[in-house]
C-alpha cells in the first residue's frame, strides 16, 4: 500500500509540469498577444475594407512609431498610410495619419472626391484625347505626311533643266600589244542646244599602235597639237561635275576617261527601252547610234571613210534623248532603282 502511494506522488510533478505554460518570456508574449487580439489589432488585416465614413475599430497607440502592415511592402519606421488598392499611384490617399479616426475618414473622403489618376501612369503622356488627335493630325500633315510626299513626287517628276544637261562622246585609238587596249584620243561635249563646250584631241600616255582611223577619224597629224591625257581628263571632269551626262553606250567613254559618273546623273540612250519601242526595235537589244538616229531623226551619221565625228555623235545622242525626255524622266522618278 505504501508503494502505491509513493507511485502516485511521483507522477504528480509530471502532470504539474505539463500544465506549465512555458518560461516567463513565453508567458509575457501570450499575454500581449491576447491583449492585442482583444483590441482587434491583430485581426485588422483579415477584415474586409471598411466603407468610407464607417467607424473603424481602434488600434493600440504607443509612444513609439508603428510598423506598416505587410500589404504596403517592407516594414518601415515611419507612420503608415492607409492600405491602398491602387498601389503607389494614389498618393493623395496616403496622407499622414494623426491617430484620430475622424481625421482619417475626412482624408479618405477627400481622396475619393479627387479626380481619378491618369491611366497612362508616370510614363504616359497624360494629354487629353483631343490633344492627341490634333498631334496625330499635325504629324500626318507634316513633312513626312502623304501631302508632302505627293508634292515632292510632283516636283521631282520634272526633267532636269537644260543647263544641267550635256552630251559626251569620245573617240579611241589602240595601244598595248596588238593595239587591243582602247585609249582616249578625242573628247567632245555639247550642250542641250548642241553647242560645243569642249572638243580636244588627246595624246594617250602609252604609244599608239592602231589609230583605228576608219572608226575614230584619228590620224597621226592630230597628235601634234594634242592635249596630254592627264590635263584633258582634269578639264573634262570639271565640266561634267554636277551635270546630267547623256551618251550612247557611255560606259565606254567613262572607261576611256578613267572616270565613273554618278548613275543618277547618267542617261544612256542605248539603255532606254522607249527609244527602241519608238524606232520599232526590240526593247532588250542594244541598237547602234547610227540606226536609232536614222529611224527616229531621219538623219545619216557616221557615213563615208573619214571616220566618226565625236561632235556629231554627241549632238545626235542629245537629240535622241529629247525624243523621250518627258516620258523617260517621269519613268525614272517612279522607278528610282533604275537610275
């Protein structure tokens, strides 16, 4: 019997230890939590948002600063603005609180009465719809608008001024082994009206092997007063600078001059399909200057055994260009890639 009583006595401290709430620090935490729950502070974040003007349950006020609820981001030491459903844009609703419920309600009511915040955000234009429409209309009518483009297209469709047009033709002789290398021996330039601007015999830098008199019209006597190639080249390029140059198979003339003229300022009558069509020739075939001049101008050039005249050929080329000048220039404006 005594042994049984002793067993009961030994078990009593174990039951008493289970009822102990914990250490002193834990007990203090539990008491504070219950007090805050009674005042409604801990449950406030779980309650629905109160309507404007409705009374809100009181919160514990302490002498120190209060931490912000988690909905507004990380806790700070400054006083908390009321929780906003619209994020950082509603700055008016985040006015400092004075701890009085009536003041909070007045501030909230003033914020609700304020005009809505722009939906464009901090990076939006914020301009009214009418201002946007005006700006859009101004952009359409500006330099990049359709009207400006149409005016520019209409202004650019006009052919080059006659003062900007010249016709070029060159005669070559043979140099090098077998006279197979073409070298400049005469160069002629005429204006839109056919006036001669430049006509000089040119002495090549290499020795002449074949004068090609049958085609070039060059003879040894012409070299006595000929201009050295470098000087002639300089003089010719000064005349051609900034001009629209007309020629027939003109790439051969530029090659003899060791020069490349801008493609947009070059008009090659051997590459104008309109001329072939007018003359009744296939459009994709290069027709000689002699045949085109006979078919369209009813003139005979490059006749006889004295050889060609570069002045005569340059004038004939300019007259052929005039036949299709309006149509061809308009076509080039509409198809600038063909310039």
